[in-house]
C-alpha cells in the first residue's frame, strides 16, 4: 500500500497494531438455530442493503442461544468495522460499523479497535481501503485476515482522530438528510399511486386483471462474449434505495460473465428474481439502451408505453413484493422464477387513468432527479473529504 509523508505526531502502523482482526462463523444450516432468534447474525447481504453505514444495529437473520452454545459462535463487540472478505461482495467495498454486539458470518472480517483508537476513525479509514489492492488474485474474490492485518494505516493522536471523525460525521449527517428527503419524495409517488389505483393486490378499484406475460414483449438473448465492449448491469448495479441503475460496469466481451446474456432497451423494467424483498428494481435509462443485463433479472418490456410507470410502481409496492413469498424457492437466497412472475395476474387500469398518473408522477420525478443530482455532488464532496482526512490535510 502506498505511503505518504504524515504530519507531526502521526505514525504509520500495521492494522494489527491498532486493532484485532477477526473472522466470523459459518451460517447455521438448521432452521432450529434461527427459531425465536434474538442475536444479530450479520451476513454480507446485510452490508449489501446499506452499502456503507456507521450505524449498523440490526440484521435480517437472528440466531438463538442454541446456535451460540452448540455451534460455538464468537461474539463481535459493538463498534467493530465489518468488511466482506470472501464471495461476490468482496470487491464492492461495502463497510459497516456495528452499534450492537453481534455475530457475523464467515464471509465477513471484523476490525475491533484497541485502546486509544476511535472506532469511527477505523470505520472512515476503511472506506478508503480498496480490497482489490490487498488481495493476491483479483480474479478470485477473497481476502485473507493476515493480509488485512498487515495493511498500513496512518494513525494520529486520539484527539486528532476525534476531530477528523467529527468533521466526517457532520458531512455524513448532511448527506443522510438529503437521502432521507429523496426517499420522502419517492414515497410521494407511491402515495399518488395508491390514491389513484388503490392496493394493487386487493384491487380495491375493481380494475380488469390481465396476465403480466400477455402485456410484455419477449427479450432477446445475446452472446456477450462476441461484443467488443458493453455496459453490464448486474444486481449490484441497482441502487435499491433510490431504485435506479447507478453503477453499471463497462466490460470487454472477452471478459463477459456467463450471466451477461439479456439485451435491454430503454424503459425496460429490471426485476431481480433473487431475494425479491430487497427490491432491486429499476427502469433502464436511455443511455443504457442496447446494453446487457444479468440473467438474475426478469426483464419486463411493456407492449404499451403508457403502462411502464404504473407497472414499475406496482412491482415496487410492498403488497406485491409480499405476495411473491408463496413462490419463493431456496432458504438462504430465496428466489422466484421469471415464469411465476409472468403468470401473475395484475390490475390493468384504463389508458386515460395511466396517462393522468404518468403526468403527475413525471412532475414529482423531475424534482427527484434534481435531488439525486445534488446528492451525487454531496457524495463526491464526501469522498474528497474522506480522502484528505487520512493525509492530515483535513485538520491541518
């Protein structure tokens, strides 16, 4: 890892000198260990939901006393920084600071700070660490604890650490408030949807119902290995907080993943069939027209353009997502088949009502796009602050 000259009073240290780096436990394979669970069992998927957070206090799965006692689970104390260390999420650089004592999966590493080290200082520093730079093979997403322990970290006196944390916390708080405002605007569209169409699963407005598969066009499969270069949209490309495609990858055809097979068009709706409750759902924007999506999505291409906004918000509704549970297959990573989704019978309002909804939602969406632009600018500023924090420039 590249070093630089540090201000007076700062030192370069190995991560193992300022923290204890620990691994987690393999996930229990018997449902009895989750029954009436009361202790956090944090997986990489929990980090995937939040991306980066300095306040992870819960997990989707909870384990019970039997799991702790019979399987010998090791407790990770609160105020530990979690980093994915194996599996597909290793190179996504998700980070989380726990605020409760928790148990973690074997795919995660925990950095437990020693005395004299501010836990949030470790967390914010970890955001600057690109896991790809400390792995032996970038083609194999795995991080050894010994490699993580050997990473160099710039360490100022505790008082300076706390000053840095205070500045970064303030920037994070402002960004969080903006993201919260964006979410409220997003909810406004949902409110308009419910007001005009009612609960789509209860069909309180008594609309005609049609099979979803009869309302959409078929999707062309492609051999992406024959393409020179393309934007690849996988599950991790979707921001499931804002429900937009935020991070498509540019890939050469010679490096195309086997799942890169679906050609998408503008206004296609991407619906992740794996863990649908995460709502990895987004509409393909114009700049991604003709690009390639993972087979992990069901691609929904409406035959009727006016139907797209209604269908998008129907798929996002809690009642629709909850209704899919009866079709789930698999325990740890529940999924539905595209066929089950296409066989679903959904409400079909009149074109006049759809046009009216589109007009109202378009006005709200314009405001939302402006808010997102501002949030993106704030995110870039936040990244700049964080990068300067560990050179000493931020508190010089």
